[in-house]
C-alpha cells in the first residue's frame, strides 16, 4: 500500500506518523493493511507526510485506493 511506502520514505515509524497526523497508531496500522480511509484522515496523513493527498490514491502504481 502506498501509505507504508510514503511513511518509510519519510523515515517515520507508524507511531511517529500517527502522532504527527493526530490519529491513533492502530488506525495507521489498519490503513497500511488496506482498511478504508476517510477524506479527513487522508488529508491529515498527506499533510503529515508533506505530500499531495492524491499521491496516496495513485492507482497507476498497481495498488488499491485507500
């Protein structure tokens, strides 16, 4: 899933990303495993990772949309 890739590129643990985005670590884990992600959370994660929200939805990379 793209979220894991971007988190790894940012050198953040799941706990660090969760704290930076203001979400629970369990939510980050669930989303990385393919759980559904609402628009508000998508925006928080994109901001925390300093990327465009659309980058997490890139279907051309052969992954499922979040």
